[in-house]
């Protein structure tokens, strides 16, 4: 078996997992393409040996969404093991860790809550230069009076955490 055939054989299960996750979570095509590129870099550096393939693929998707500044809000993916895999992939591939800006999360969460454009734009102004889901939730709570319970249900953050962040805005 040639080197290219063995690479293809090892890559195809990861490709199938990415396609399955794309269908389940409605991921955009550019996220999928970027995640596949990250996974190829990981395979070329032999970083997939002895690791859970599905966790590595999820980590690649998270890295791709961060690099493209796309807010990915999947509550089931916010666990310690996946974050550890994400740091591992970043270290092995040499990619820089980026964080999604809070205003991107604010517009995404506002869209899921079916808020008006004016309310979302007011929350985006409050976000400022912050990063992360917590700042976006705090801004939505302060600007639109969205309940902490709804925000916690959508994002997976605790109500207490969002409440503490909203006191600082």
C-alpha cells in the first residue's frame, strides 16, 4: 500500500465523522473545509495516534470555528476532555488560539431568542471589544432584559456567571 493510499484510509473515517456532525449541527461548509485542513495537518504531524478520533474531529471543528470567527454554541461539547484535545491539536499543528468576539455570539443568541434587530444592535454595542459567550449573554441581559434562565438554557453557562458578568458592563 502506498503512502497516499494509507493516508486516505486513515482520513476517511474522520471525514465521515465531520460530515455526520455537519448534518447534526448545521455547520457551514467553510467550517467543514477548514476543520478538514486542520485534521490533515494533525495527521501529517502524526498527532492522531492513540487518541479518540471523534474527540479530535470535534476539536478541529472548534478550532476552525474560532479561526473563522464563527460562534459555535453546542452545549454538549463544553467539557474538559474536549478542551484538552483542542489545546493538544493547537500545540501539535502550531495553530494560534483565537477567541470568537462577543458581538458574534450576541447576534447568534439574539437570533435564537427571536429578538428584534434594534435589541440585538443595542446588545452588540454593550459587548464592546470583549470575547466569549459570557460577555454576550451579559450584554443581552442588560440591553434586552432577557432572563438569565433563557440565556443559561441556550448557552450552557450558569445563571450566576452571567449575572456576575452583567454587573461589570
